[in-house]
C-alpha cells in the first residue's frame, strides 16, 4: 500500500471531523489498521470512527 501524503491525510481527517460533527459527535476515536499484524484482513484504506458510551471504558 502506498503511503498517504500529508495533504491527503489532512483532507481525510478534515472529512472525518466534518462527518462526525454532522452526526452530532463530540467525542470519538479514529482508527486505521495497517497490515495484518494490526488486524487488517482486506488490504484497502478505510477509517473507523468509534464513539458512544463505551468509548470511556476503552481509555
């Protein structure tokens, strides 16, 4: 997989933040798995946005 440029990463995180705001989220976690050791089974880029009451128990 090719690495994202800093500009592409910035655009993706801005999109995630905008989408989270539109969904009414104030607190959330963003996770990207890269490589089989990190749990990636399908080798394409996607971002997980995790939010909700269980977020506090993950800290």
